[in-house]
C-alpha cells in the first residue's frame, strides 16, 4: 500500500528536523520528497500540498 500524502510529508519533516533544519527548510524538504516520489507533480502543486498539510504534520509531531 502506498503511503498517504500526509505520511510522506510527516516523514520528510521529521527527517529534516533530525538534521537540524528549520520550518521553511522542512517544507522545502517535504516538497522535494513529494516531487521525487511523484515525478509528474509540478513544483507549484507540491508547494500547495505541503503548505496545506504542514500545519497538521507539525501538530502531529508536537503531540508525539
């Protein structure tokens, strides 16, 4: 089963945090991961997806 978009973004953000990256860098890393996993995705759409889901990911990560 393929991971959901939120799971992909969550893992990318957690990995970025583990490397000491900040909020905007975390989002950029998540966008890069999305585009590498879905090659047909344009940068603007990847940005939109990450911007919409990032608050939920940040909330989930803070609760963990």
